[in-house]
C-alpha cells in the first residue's frame, strides 16, 4: 500500500559511483530508492546464484520497506532456507518479518509458529514483544474470521487506476481522494508517481461513476506528495499532508500537515500548521464531526512506537494546537493511522498493532455499558492485506468508502472500495430520555400535569448534558443522546414545588439493547419516566394555614381509620418537605366548633392534635420536628355556625410551619 511512501521520503546523498552492480543496488537501497534497488539485486543474483540467500533477503527487504510485503514473501522464503549464511542482524530481521509476510498471505498457522519461535529466540526486545503479542492472538483471529458482519464490498473501477488510489473523503457531496495517476515523475521508493489530490463529481454514486479532476494546482505541486485530505463541516477548510521536496529550515521532516481555505471558488495557498507539526512524520489528518478537533498520525518522540495517533484542538481564534496523544488503548508499539470520527461518535482507525487479519486492519472504538471497547471491523472490510481510511457517506452510516490493497479483485496497488453495511457492529442505537412531570397536592390529594418545569440533565460528574422545559401537558424530551452505562442526575425546578431531594437519578446500566437484537441500521429508543413534584402547600395556599381532613368521633380524640389513611398520605409529603426544608418545624393544630365549654374544647382539641402528632412520630417523623397545638373553639372558620356542615367545617386540622431555633 503506497500511502506509506510518506515514511520513506528522507533522501540520502548519492554515494560515490560504484562499478559493482551489487554495490549500486546497496547504494539505491541505502537512499530508500527501493524500486531502483530491486532490479539491480535481481541482475546480480543471475551472476552470483551462490549468494541467493543474501540477495533474496535484500530483494525481500526492498519490497517490504516500500510496503509490498506480499511481494516480499517468496524472496523471504528462499532467504530463510539459507539463513545461516546471513549476518546475525539480517537473520534476526528476516525471521521476524517473514512471520508477518506469512500472515499477510493468510498462512496463519505457519505465521503464528514463526512468531512463537521469534518470541523465544529473537534478538530485538521490541520485536520479541510484538511477536509474542501476535502469537497470542491466534484465537482472536479465528473469532474475527468467524464473526458475521453483514457487509458487502465492491471495487470502484471508475475511480481506481493501475497506480495507488486511496483515502477517500466526502466534500460537498463529492469524493476527494489521493492518487499517483499523474506520474509526472517517478518516486524511486516505489516506482509509482507522486501523489496528488483529486475530486470526483458523481453522476451515479451507487456505481461509483462520475468525472475526476485534479483538486487544485495550488495544492498539487510538482515533485511533492499531497494526500489524505480532510474538510471542516462547512467544507470551507481543508487540511492535508504534503511531503517536503528537500530539507528546509521549517519543513525538515518528511511530511507535514497544511491548511487551506476555500475562498471565492478556489483553494488558498496552503499554510504550514505551525503548532501541530513536529520534526518527525505527521500525516493522515482527519477533522472531528464538529471541526474543532484534528486527529492525525505521527512518529514523533515519546510515542508508543511506530506511528501513533494524536489530536489537536482549535482555540477561539481558529488555530489548532495543544497536541496530545490518544490513549494507550488505541496506540500500540505497532502503527496506528487514518483516524476517523463517525457521525454517531464511534472512533475508527487503522492499525497493525491490534490483533488483526494481516497488515493494517480497520478498528472501531466505542463506549459500551460505560466502558470504551475496541474491536476489529471484521471481514470483508478487513483482509490479510492493508485495509484503512474508512468513511461513511452520511448520518445513516449504512454505506461509504475505504481503501485496500487486497489481492483479489483489485486494479492497482491501493484501490478504493465501496461498502454497504447491515452489520450488527455498525448498527446504531440512539437513546433519549423523555417523560412527564406531575404535581402532587397534599391537600386536594390530586395530581396534575405541570407546565413550565425547568429540567436539567447532568452526568454523575456534574457535566451539563441538556436543559428543557415541560409543555402544557407536563411533557419533556432531552434531545441530547444518552451514553449507556453512566448514571444521570435530573434537577427539576418550578416555583412553589419541590422534589424529595433537588435531584432525581436515572440509571442507564443494563438498559442497552444487544446489537444482535437490532433489526435496523439506526434505532431510536426513548426511555420514558415520570417525575413527581410536591406542591409546597405552605407557600402556594395563600396566607391562611392549609387544612387536612382528619375526622374524630364525637367527644373523642382517637383517630378513625380514614384519618389514619389521610395521615399516611400526609406523612409522605412531610418526609419530602422536611428533606427539602430541614430548618423548618411543623405545627399540627386541631380546632373544634363553637359549641360547648371553651376549656373543655381546648383540652379536647389538644388531645386530638396530639393523637395525630403521635401517629406521625410513630411512623418516623422526628419528635423535635413536629408539635401539637390545640386551639379549641377560639379560631372558628365560620363564626356563628348554624348547620351541621358549618359546624363540621370548624372541626378541622390546620398545618403551619415554624422556623427552628
């Protein structure tokens, strides 16, 4: 796969002319002109067949270093037979990469045996670790191969050529990709031309038909590679990778990232990304869905090994900077590149350091039940060769493009493929929280829909997710998609209403729908819930003390059954109210009608109030939080009552709040 030509762009000075064909081959090899070295080594092999092991080793290495591992395999196989004649360091390199070449050919049993052998006897500690990791991935490879992904893949002949075509990305309903088709100058590492950026305007996207043109003469320069473009959401900013023609003051590394703006129908002169580029290789950029994060690959110092993935963020002035590496769950001692943030938030990347089928495989990172999980995209997206640079067409995530240099059904080195997915792994579930809010009135004993309740959704770390207000039916919908696993906290506010505590929780753990049960590519799930807010009867009922109906038999202070039921309901209100207002005490006052002796009525009302208070204390109300108060007939509701109904109205129980001392 020729995208890695960027890794071999450091050009050494030509050595002094040598007469030996072998020496010429070595000179070309040393300056990374591998495509020039191969025929020289082959020519020398015809004259010196006795050196077949050494020469086949150098031919195999030339193919491998120009990223043609499959073509290296037959030469490695010959070299291995005479490995004892090789220098120790060369023999060690051969044993390790021979295993990778076998894997790239799908000969897994032989490859894993070779990895196991190298893990035990290999001379390079880092390569031993990689070999051991590969040897331990046997079961994972079998699992990947057996997993059904429901993805169909087809080559796009109208896009591809006999040269390298790769890294497709959408731009304003068009497809921008990288290609070496112009071939204005041969790149000596691979024998292909230099890469440029091209744009395809579709006439029929389903069959990959359309017209192709160079993206811009300002972007595509002679003798330099331009590749792997990415665009801002509005399509007006492009970031891409460009190779340096030679070592200069600022562009002394092999590949840099550049930024260009779409102005008056054309791309502006690209600018060097000052606060992103390093003195090492920086490439395969990709902007996040909101355009504020730039992901890219780099082999700068301090990484895990090989190419690692990094991110830079856009500040308030629009400048990208603050480069940080992605986590060690993504980056390995191998190579990670071609990052991509899918429309639903999944993070997709290519890697040869995670367990895969061979070469670069495409991996998906997403949160499942509160934990980040990385898994292989599986076949037929992945093959034994390099597979990378996957992008989706739209929010539906059902189709898109990717690149592969697989052996079957290809036109050149790297080719662009179209895929259509009905994969369970690619299926998306969007979870939302909705419901209604009811107001509970402890006096009227009625519940009604509450309009105008302000609801705030936060996670357990107090990060704000969404705000919403109930409609006239008391309904609400948080339009921010939930992440499954965490616990959310909902805060409700409405004047003269309160909840047991100011927060309510919603737990998502265990509610996720298993992927295998999904029947559509995108499923929307609404979690319905009901929140109850208590009406604050002490502020919402006006200046008069609210009343509850507690009935007694004539001339008795004993609670009747229906009065106990009423107090049970009132107890539920008190618990919530006292949690919300811990500084308040409650007075339960009892009143009689105007008939009878005042002193007697006073004592009777005190006993009646006390019986209600004792009942509530027995249920759990703190003794120091509630007091009984008998008012006798001193404060009738209806003075000079005449009828039984009026006398009953005066025989009442009132409640009022007292501030604690």
